[in-house]
C-alpha cells in the first residue's frame, strides 16, 4: 500500500479546524487533527509545503519510521507547529492501520484497560450562585468530575468565563483581546468558591480548577494550600511551565494535586516534571504532542512515576483528536481523566464520529480505525475566520504572565 494523496482541509463550523486526510492507492483513507488554536494556517502551510510532498509514495503502515523521519528529518525539532503537523500525519496513519486490520485503534494499543473514559465537564459562570447551578446540570447528566471557573470580583473579565454556557470559546477576536489580571483578587476569591461548591455537592464529586498559567510558584503554593480543605482532584497550569524546576517549590508546600501540559508538544517538556514526581497528571494531547505514537511514549514514562494522564480536550481540539484520544485513554494503564467540552452541532456534522457520552463516560468508536471522518463538502461551506486567544496585562499595564 502507498500514500497517493494528502489533503489539508481548513474549515470553520463555529471555530477553526485544520484536518489532514491521507489517501492510499487501495482507497483506504485516514484523518488526523492539525488544529493549533490561533495559529491554524501555520500548521496548514507546514503540512502543505513540507510534509505532504515527502509523504507521497510512502508505505502508510510504517508509522514509527514516518514519525522519526518527520521529527529528525526536519533538522529543526519540536515546537507546537512542527509537532501538531507530525501529530496529524501520525493520527491519520493509525486510522489507516486500524481500518486495514479491521480493528478499532484501541485494540492495536493493547486493548481495553477500562469500561469507559471518565470525563470532566466545564462549569463556568460569573458568580458562585450560577456556577452551583451549572455544576448541578453536569451532575444530573452523570458527570463524576467538573472543572469550576467563576468571574473574579474586581476584574471585568476572566479567561474562559462568560459567553455561551454550552459552548466554550476563548479565542474571541481576530487580534488578541487585552484583559486585566489581578492575582490579589484571584487568590482571595477562589477558595471561597470551592468552600461553597464542596459544601453543596459533598465529598465525592471530583472538582478541578484551571489557573491558566497566571501565578508564580509561591503564589501557586498559597493557592494549593488554601484549597486543601476542599480536596480538589487537581489545580491545572498553576504556573507557566518553561521552568520545570519551578514545580518543585509548589510541591514542597501543598498536597493539592497538580496537572499541567496542554501546551506541551514533546516528552522533553515534561521529562523533569515526571521523573522528579513534581506533578500528578500530565495533560498532553494527541494533536499537540506528536500524535498517538508520541503521546503513548509520554504516558508510558509517566506510568513509571505515578503520574496519570489528564488530556486536554477543549473545543479547539477537533472531534478527530477526541476520537483518537479516547482510543489512547481506554487502553493505557495510567489513565486519569479526560477533559470534554461539547462541540457545536455544526462541528459534529462536519466531523461525523462514533464516540459517544453516557453516564459520565465517553466511549470510543468500535468501528475499524478511529471511527471519525470529515465531510469535505460541508467543511467547504465554512471558510476560515481569523481568531486569537486573549492576552493579560496587570492593572498597571505590564504584560502578564511570566
Ligand atoms: O486555554 O483550549 O483546559 N483547557 C483550557 C482551554 C485552553 C484552550 C487553548 O486553545 O485551558 O481553555
Ligand atoms: Co487548561
């Protein structure tokens, strides 16, 4: 079997997605997500200009070799654009391998380790009262875990809060919106929110909170300590993670578990975090961390050091990424949690898929391959729209964060 074509499809059914579709001479096709929020066209160009020409004529069964060829062959290793492009190729090749074998991809990864993939939903609201009612609706749907974010009194807007209740979208304008951030207001407010949430929902509902890289290590240590009475499952991205060593300081001060990694693109971004046991959950994803092949490598390293998976799963990760993530999640021994946000009906229509939600779990498709596709005719009806993630400044105008 040979690769004869690879198409890069850019579409915007409510938000932008980039998808790679690989076609073989025997008519078997595979899809991979190549979406990098706010930098979509850079990945499309990387694929079209450099990767696709090098794929034509290759044997699609050689997943590992093609991964190594793209990673080492570029000379310029790693980085979000490169690794997202490699991820798209890798994901599409696993899809093809599954279809050729007549097996869902999780079977190729060793088969099931669990009955379903426990997901967490997103309760976002301006104030505590409305966030409690948001959490109730997730509990009513069977969710066992909920991420809780609220507006911060004294701040006009908070990342990821506001807008549509059902469909979360932080990339809100063609050029970055500028928001104001205050650590003092934030650290004062968050423990009060969780005190109320825990009192209302009892001890067993898993509660999570995303800090979005806004703190310094010592501030994050204070936050973690102040949240200890409410037994969170994790605080996420407490500090920017370029300095892996910085997590050691947080660790010395708090037993609140730590999750990080949605912006990581390789095992080298978390090697120290994992091997020094500085985190509890690693949030790398199929689409941004080099595909199923590389993600599995990261999760296997994590398993040796008591670190569990907690993959990113916001709406900017397409249903193609979600389909692939679920095959990994259901197979690995050290699965922790999977983030899950509903896509819009328009997105679901462009990406028909076999995975489904039931009683707090997502279930991967049982079809051969990933069990997801792209409807290219429909995709063509939604042209690309520039969109950027917001930036933060402190009250005096200084660019945040660290
Ligand atoms: O900021 O998906 O945990 N989820 C998040 C998301 C991310 C966006 C970035 O593209 O933090 O809101
Ligand atoms: Co996050």
